[in-house]
């Protein structure tokens, strides 16, 4: 079992920055693939960024160059640094973990990010 707790969401003006954090517990964090998804009402949850156990990363085209995902294995925490935020980045952001031993998916409770135009 993996437990995920997000923090860092809020209201920001377009062009501003926010950093989301996700604290994980319950499994060997360093071997898990971690990611951030986002969802707006009426739409499917979409993958924003992912970081693998070897440190390699993936970004959705819509955020590439503006968002940075990173992890601190000593703190069992994954981060999403969001810069040059746009109105269309407004969504609930969810932390995701893919447990390496079982390939099970786990989700945090979500944190709201609102970008005012």
C-alpha cells in the first residue's frame, strides 16, 4: 500500500509559479514511478509529468518547458514546479504512484490549482 498526500495548490495569476509537493509512504519510494495528473470537471484525468526510478522524465506537450518534475528519495517526496502558468492549467492536480513490486496505481486526494487570467 502507498499513501500519497499532496500540498501546494492555490490561486495564482497567469504568468506566475507554484510548486506542488507529494509526500509518499508505505512502500519503497525510490523504486516507484511517480507522476502528476490533472483533471477539470467533465474531462478525463490527464498525465502532466512522470519521473521514473532512474530519474528519467516525461512531460505532456502542453507543459513541456514550463513544468519540472523532481523527486527527493531521502524525503519520499515528489515535486512539480510550475512556471509561466496559464489559465488553462487550472485543474485539480493529483499525485500518482506506480508501485514497482506490484504495478498497482495509487492516488492522492488532489489539490486545486487555479490560475486567474
